[in-house]
C-alpha cells in the first residue's frame, strides 16, 4: 500500500516535468528558426547602413572641412590672444606691485577714512520720530515724520573735523614718502579717540529725545546715517593705523651678511682621510 501511494504522488509531477521540457524545446527550436531566418536580413541591413554611412561621409566631408578648419583657426587665434593678454596682465601686475606697496595701500585707506570722517560731521546723525508705533504695521513707503534733526558735529562742537583732517594729512605724507612706523600709532590713536567721542558723546546724545517726549505721543530718538558713517570711518582709521604699524620692515643686508649666508649654504667637503674623520668627529 505504501508503494502504491508513492506512485500516485510522483506520476503527476513526472508528467508536468515532461510537458515543461517539451515546451522549452519547442520554444528553443522556434527561436533558432527565427534567428536563422532574420540573419540574412540583418546582414543586408548592415551592408546598407555601411554604404549609406560611407556615402554620407563622402558627401559631408568636403563640405564640413572648410568650416571646421576656420573654427580651429579661430580657436588657435583666440588662444594666442589669451596668452598675450595673460602676459600683459602679469607684466602690469608686476609693475603695479612695485608702485602699489602694502604700506601705500594702507595710506590710501587712511586718507579715504579721514575724508569720510570729516564729511560725516555735516550729515544728520540723529532725529526724533513722532508717532513711530502707529507706523509699525505699514509698508516701508510710509515713514513717521521726524523732528529735531542734528548733524554729527553739533554733538561735540565739530571736534572730529580736525582729527579727520590730521589723519588724512598723515596718510598723504605716508603715501608720498615712506614714513616711520610711529605714524601708524598716531593714526590708530586718532581713530581710537574718534571712537571714544562717538560712543561716549554722540550715541547717548543721539538716543535722547529730550522735551519732545512730553510734547508728542510716541516720540522716540533714532540714529541716522551720519552716526554710522562716522563710526565706520573711525574704526577704519584705527585698523589702518595698526596695519601700517605692523607692516613688515625691510632689513638691509650688508656684504658680510651675504657672505655669511653664502658660507652657510655652501656644502661641506667630505673627509678624505681617517685622521680628518677623527678630527671632524
């Protein structure tokens, strides 16, 4: 009875396997036949494509050769012009580096900062806005009215005008002739004094609305462009003075120093005898 059950279970599996094998053989034969039939057509198509490509190349070659040659010549000309421009730029930069030294560049910054400090003293540095809370949610086009505008020089009796003019004159002197490094300390001191006046005198006075708070509702003092202009100019003076003081100095080398450096760079001779080896050791 056990053998009969096993035969009943394996018979359908064997039949399914045989059917699948026959189906795969038929599909394989059909694919082979299709490839054999398509092979001559593929050979003919390849020959036709090769012939068409040769004929197209023979037709396009003479017609594309002149524009391609012109394009390559234009590229060569452009490359030569670019190389000449780069060479001229290198020569110009080399010539400019001998004129525009770091010390002179810092001197130019000092002159510009001193002039800006003088000009900022005649620009409004503070004002009192009236009804500013009512304009909080409005677009930027609408701005609150201002009153009691004052220039930056009025807060400290135009003290920064001579300081800025003096810094600009020192910068011109440094630009014309290379001065000592003490000039940088003087410029930095002028900048620090200007910063102290701006922060200790102008800022508290500019943020004080005064009696207008009792006359108008919502009056508040604000700082204008003049304050920030003089603050930036004073900070630039301080930094430029420190840079001029910290610039690398040129150390002259005498002939004896050159000879000593040459002897240091000269390679030592090797010992040619045991006695010399012992002495060098």
